[in-house]
C-alpha cells in the first residue's frame, strides 16, 4: 500500500487483469491524499480539470503529463482545449480504479 507522502514518488504497476478494483473506502482514502480538485466519480474513475491562461500553457502541461504517462506506462484520458486540460484516470483492463491511478494523478499535479 502507498503512504500519503509517497503517492507522487510511487511507481505505477501494470495491472494483470482479474485484479479487483479498489473498494470505495480505499479510493476515498487515496483521494484525500491528492491535491484539491480531484473528484471520485462513482468509484470508477477520478478526474480533475486544470485551468490555464491560454492554449499554449495548456498544451505544455498536456505534453509534460504525456511524458510522465509514458515513463510510468499508465495513460490517462486527456482532454485539451483553450485554457483547460481535463484528466481522467482509471485502469482500463479492470474498468475501475487501482492505486496506480492515484499515483499518476499525484504525478500530474507534480508537473503543474
């Protein structure tokens, strides 16, 4: 299990399928360790919208998150538009949340 101060320093672990999604109490506990702005949606995924002063800054952030996602092997859904980036995370293989989703969320916040 990941300690609160270690989320951004954690390492995403590939899901082996057949792994059960996190129970809601654990998801809520991990959500509480993230920066404000992240939302837990039906214990299926987490999401956050980041605001920027223009498209260029939003794109720069998107690219940095993309670089981290490649390094971690854990890829969020990223929606980019003028002045806004929305990140949605869940583990596709199990159609639910794992600790890796919360680790990736913390790493996205860290590149902000």
